[in-house]
C-alpha cells in the first residue's frame, strides 16, 4: 500500500528557502504510473497545487509560483523534494505531497501524505 | 480567484441526496476529480475521471459532468460525510492543475 510522508522544518524565516522532503513507501517513485505532486493549504483556506514531477525529471508548476519553485526526485532514496525560495508570511501553510495520476482527460491526486505545517516568521 | 468555482457551503438532511457542483470552462474538456477533507486531516480522493471511485469509497458517492459543470452526488448522506469537498481539474490552458475553492457540507 502506497504511503507518503512529508518532513522538514516547521519554521522558516522570511526571504529564506523552504525545503521539504517526501518519502514514498509501499511503491516505487520510478513507477511509470504516476507523477508526484506538492499541494499546500494555508490555514483556514483551500487547496493550492504547487507543482508536479515525473520520475524522469519533467516538471510543471503553478504559474503563480513558477519563478520560486524547484521540485526534484531522488530515485535512489524514493523521495521527492520541494524548494520554495524567498518565502513570505503568505507561504505559511500545510504542505502535502501526493501521487498524481495525470491522464488525458483527468488529473487526480490518489494518495496523500499527512501534511506538514510550515510557518514563515522571523 | 480559482478557475473552478464551487458553492462555499451546502447542507443536506441526514439520509437525503445532495449534489455539490464545480464550474469552469476546462470542465468542457476535462473531468473533475473530487476530494473529501475532514478537519485536521489530509484530503481523500473520492471520485476521479468520468465516475470512478477508489477502493474503499462508499458507492453513495458518484460523479457526473454536463457542459462546464462537474458534480459530486452523495445519495443518502451520512453524518460522517460532513466535511469540506474540493474539486480539481486543469486550467483553461489545459497545462496546469487547479483546485476549486471548496464546499463545506453540513449534514443536518
């Protein structure tokens, strides 16, 4: 059974880089079936897609975050990573990783991690 | 603002049927997927594609699509269905993923 677990600092200072890791277990991140995505949710607000990556490295991002985001995959560790640069208080959110089934007529995030809360504050 | 529009709140009497909708131009081309989120928990996929339920999702959850609107229907709503529901699909360019703003479902 596929499981995902996010990890990383819970507090980041303004203007610094938010770095998170998602460890995949119960399946291979090199599976051709999935992309792997990051989604966030500010406190009391809705879900926002950050970006997704295929294990071979192709990526696509939310245009509103594109200039600040990097997503990468480490197949040897079965992990994906998120870097978000130049953070502000508006980046305070619960960050989720999820398996992303990207089909020709549908996108779904099938399995989610439990999420990790990141606060941006000095 | 999101390219997918959802009603902020909907209510249903226990045991009755409720439809939660998601509107957007991209839904003329792409199906919506639907997620249930309870307080303090991660979202759970309940419907994807034309009308597919992941393993473990009760069959009272179903999906449909018409024009620019995707719908999630709960037939015989239960108390445990009280939650926030989000749709997702592509944006109007078809290149990026977007989520709707979410609908808070109250079961009376």
